[in-house]
């Protein structure tokens, strides 16, 4: 018979059942409406089946069970701050398809496609910027991914943050039980050490330094952006076992599976990549050998031909973390990338005004233009411009010639840098003003109304 949570708490308090019993018994309930025979309580005093089901399967109950598992492992209760950050990283892992076991241990990392740049000209598709959320991978694996200079990365700070005071841990391979035992013993000893020496308070930079002493399998989360062409090269070099860590192979397989389903002409299946050698990265792909044929070009001098779009499942994820999704896509994604660095998500649902204030502070006050690094745009340019301006386009973006016209594919951050440098040169200023106005109207929080005034 299902009793209330308070009933079980009282039995633990009176030492009639253990905490393990409490966790187990609270999940035992019938799959049909029960009939109660009671001599001391009215029928209405018992929980209904729907109430029991809601209590057992709610996210709140799920998290409380997780906290109980962790508390038993580290032999102390969690602080409210620790519960907040454990909840944040756990939600990132679970929402992106990862799996957590025994409260602390990641047995499968999560990978979720957040955004993609959709270009109107198919021959440019390899230049489309793609962003994944990768959650629940070890710090060691994140270093391998970050080492690829082509990537634009926003990641959870590894040690200098209270969000990493009590991280989760990555478990791999068939000997997972032994790995768990080792980590559990490590955490128990850390609890004893903290009680005796208080390193976070007594050491210089104590919180950061003490967090650095945790095992390298502590997990992190990152937003990982590359062009499709760069992902293709990444998969060629990282899919096989030669020289590649096990978890790196696992993560790139998941990303390749996702992108192969969406872009089969550019991204191969994971199995196909196993047949490539590293030299394949440097060979031109067939999709790059195009003919413009009867392509009809717009008659106006400037026209949009691509922008970054946030996927619907990503917007649902942002909403769960209280990020306002009624704002433009570029702001919602950029805010998520900014907040993931410290798991500093809003405690309640944001208004559009609150989100705008936050992003203005990041971009204008602090100058953190890296938060918009996952945003890309593409513009058809049908007007003439000087070789100096052309060199700027090539420096900051990708410029493709189509007959007597061009297409510029460029990141939003790089577009701001381009306009800053262009304004100092003083050439083709009327063209620069047209381009500035066009991009400012779409991205007003990042691109200024004018440059060089």
C-alpha cells in the first residue's frame, strides 16, 4: 500500500526502516486503483493512484533520489548550492540523451544538435556552421575536442567555479563497478579532508585549487561549433581507434550519425569514416566541384542568403533553463552559450527585457563577443568593391565568387570585427554603410548602427 512521503520519513526518524528502505518502499505502488481496508483512517486520507504516480515520477522526486544517492556516497548531505548545480548538469546530460547511474556516474554522454546555418546556395553547404551541445563527457575528452582549432567552443569552467565543487563523473568500459568504488572512496576521503582542513577557506585560491585535485573523469558540458566541412575532417581523423580516446570516438560517432541523417551528401556514416585514412581530410570533396550553369542571381546589390537557425528541441531545452525563447534565435543561443560557462541559468523565467539586459552587459559592457561565435550569416553581394575590401572579406569570412558577383559567409563576431577594421581604412564607405545597416537591422545587439563615426 502506498503511504505518503512524510510517513516514510517518520519511520526513518524512528529507526523503524533505513534510508534505503525509504527509497525503495516509496516506489512500490499498484498499477490499478487500490481498495483499502482500514480500521483507523478514512478512505480519503490515503493518496490516490494519480497522486502516487505523480510523486514517484516527477522530476523533483527524481532529483531528490539522486541527491540521496550522492549523500550516501560522499557521507554527508548536499548543500543547497550543490543541489542546484548537480541538478543543472544532470538536466543537460539527460535532456541531450545521456544517462546517469547511481546519482553521480555518467554511463553515456549526451549529444544534441542545437543549431545550423541554412544557406540558400547548396554549393556552400560545407561552410554551414553547426553547433552541438555535448554534456557529460570527461574533462579529458573535452580537452581533445577543444584542441581542434577550427572549433568555436563555449564550455563549463573546469575548476574556478562553485559549479564544479561537486561534479558528476564519467564511467566507461566493462569494469564500471570498480571505477565507481574508486571514485566513491576518493570522495569519502575528500569529505574527511575538508572536515579537518577546510581547504576551500584556508588555501589561497582554495576553491579553484581543491577542485583541480578531483579525478580527470569529472564531467563537463560544452557547446561545440564547426562548419560541416570541418566536421567532415574531424570525423575522418577521430572516428577510428588509432590514437583516439574511447570517449572521443563515442562522441564523434553520435555527432556523425546526426549529421549524416541531415546532410548525407556531405557527411558519411560512422562506418564509412572507419575506412578513411587521415590524408583524406586534405582532398577536395565532390560537393565542392560545382557548376553555376543557369543559376539566376538577384538583381539587387545586397541580399540575405543564409542565417543560423536554432532547432525546436534546443529552444525547448533553453526554456527549461528559464532562458526566454521569444527573443530572436541568435540571442537565445548566445545566452545559453554564455550561461553554460558557469551553469549560471536564471532561477525563474526571464522576460525579454531581462534577457536583453543580460546580453547587452555581456557584449557591450564586458566585451564578450565570443558568446555570439555560434552565429553565422551569408550575404549575396552584387556590387563591385576594391581588392582591399576583398582581402578583409577573406580575412574574416569565406568569400565565394559567382560570375561577377560574390557570396560572403561570415560569423557574427567576425562581421563586427570586419566592420571595425573596414571603418579605419576609409575605402568603399558607402558600400560599408549599406552592409552595416543591413546586418544591424537583423542583429542590433551586436552590430552597431554605424562604425567609424
